[in-house]
C-alpha cells in the first residue's frame, strides 16, 4: 500500500514538474501566443461589453473591494478608483452585469472555461480594467523560480508611446510588445521579486 502511494506521489510530482518546465521554457514564455491572437474578434466583443458597462462595473467592483477592506470607499485619495486597475473575475462579472449581457458572459465561459488560471485556454479568468477604458486580458502566466512571466492583451484608447504602459515600475521588465491593431497591444512582462 505504501508503494502505491509513493508511486502515485512520484507520478503527480513528475506531471507537475513537466508542466512547470513547459511553462518556464523560454520559447513558451517569451513568444506571443497564437491562440488569443486568433480570437481577437471575440476579445473585441468582450471589450465592447466592458466599455458599455464601465461605470456599473467600476461602482460594483469598487463596492466589492471596499467591503473586503473594512469598508474603505473608492473615493479615498489613494483608492483603487483613482490609481489602479479594478479586478474583474468571471464571478464578479456574472454578479454585477445585467441579464442583457448573458451572451457575452457565455463567450467568456467559452474562452476561459476554468475558474483557475490555465495556459491551455484562450484567456485567464482574472481580467482588470480602469475608468479610462483600459482593459487587460491575461493570456499566459508562468512562475519560474523567483520571477513571474505574464502575457496581456491590452486595449487602451489613444495608447501612448511604445513601452510607456509599464514604464516606471522597477519590478517589471517589458520583455516584448506587439501592436495587434489600433488600440490593442500584446505585452509580455516579467515581474522580479527583489
């Protein structure tokens, strides 16, 4: 019986290591993924939903964040409303969006079928957006040692100069960026834990 448990543990460990090594492979983590690029029309449809409901989502996510942080309001000077991205998971979108957006929510379920991140899906389930209509769509995540590599497709109205999106953050290295179409950029970034 102990040998069975030992073999099962060994097999699970090897599966984990193979999967981790695959995600940590420089060719995998530093190349633009074709899967989300092939679904850019679907991302545009989801993006239209975000923009249609931006005020509603901002208020709702803000209230949700406030309740999780001792009732802190988003009107605080250093609040998320004024400085950072709002988090938007599939769960929050289903909770806050009107019934009229059910077709888009079903599309999100199709592109991001899991409730946890997986690099086999078009999208990862944790989106984020800002009140200035910028929306981040995570499409890859790999933790390799003490660094994390993430891929985002970002919609940003009137985007600034090349590389400016992540400028100023000393923990972030911009690995690659690619303009997909006007307003849409694919970023590969690396966070280093210093």
